[in-house]
C-alpha cells in the first residue's frame, strides 16, 4: 500500500497539485517585455493572415502544405525573437523534474476525449461536414507529410501561444487572454470545429503552461493530441 505523508502525498493528490499550481511569472526587464509585446502583436496578425490564406486552397493543392510549414516557421521564429523560452518543471515524488510524463499523459487523455467526441459528431451531419472539410487536407497527400506538418505546427504553436504570447501578458490574465487570441487566430480558418478544438486544446495547454511555468508540457500535449487526430479521425469519418 502506498504510504502518504505531508512531504509525499498520494499520486492523485500529486497530479491534482501539479495541474492546479500557479507558477510565479518570470521577472523580465521592461525592454524584454516591450519587445515581446511588439513581436507577438506583429506575428499574431501575420500568422492569422497566412492561416486564413491557407484555407482558400483546395485539398491536395501543394500550396496549402507549403503554407502550413511556413506558418509553423512564423510561429517558431516569432517566439524565439520575442525573448527567452522556458521549459518548465513539476514537483513529483519529492523532486523537481521536467514535465515529460505530465504533458504526454494529458495529451493521451485529451486525444481519447476527442476521439470519443468524434464518434458522436459523426452522427450530426452539419458538424461532421465541418470536420471532414479539415480532414480532406490530410487524405490528399502522403501520411508522412501530414505527420511532419502536425509535429512542426504543434511545437511551433505552443512556442508562440503558450511561450511568447503567454509571457507577454505577465500577470494580466495570461491564461484567459492567450487562449482567446489562440482561438481567434485559429478561427481564421473559418471552420467552427477548428474553433471548438482550439478552445479545448488552448485552455488545457494554457493551464499546463501556468502550472509548470514553461512550454514543454503544452508542446508534448499538443504533439500527442495532434498525431492522434490526424491518424485516428480519418478512419472514423470513413476517409
């Protein structure tokens, strides 16, 4: 039987503490804060514009996939130019460590939740059409390219939205504001289900960012979730 104590609580309590923790914002010089805010403002508008332009292309159009990779580069470069990035830590079993298992585990749970949701959405033609409109882009080219794009954009989006943008807000409601702007940027695709996915994923990843103080957990969650979506959803929707 697992013994608990004030210094070594049970696993459920530890996981709860990890996800509900609020990390203290990093102290950054005013010059860094100003640079972050200018860079993220410019990159946010540019990235949303590219995303919207991408979705004027038809499934199978090579430009869509090149623009997807370019969009990942925009998010990633913008994040790095804006200022320092932090990986974050969690305290588990009495020691500090990188949140590798936390981010991966949350990604698996979230992916499973979305797969179950997809089974329900499949029965609603209006919503199913919105999902298949996105999935069409994943079935017209090699699955290897789809996986590459999913990996690149998962990492790049988290670097920017849960890294640079989250940090730019400092103590001014970063979880809420960074998530709202993430949803707004993703809605440039003009797809309701993309916006809904951004709401859920963005909120979960922002909570992880706040809890761990860095982007590693959100990156891993987004990465695992994204791979599950591009590999599991097409068969569910008969594609």
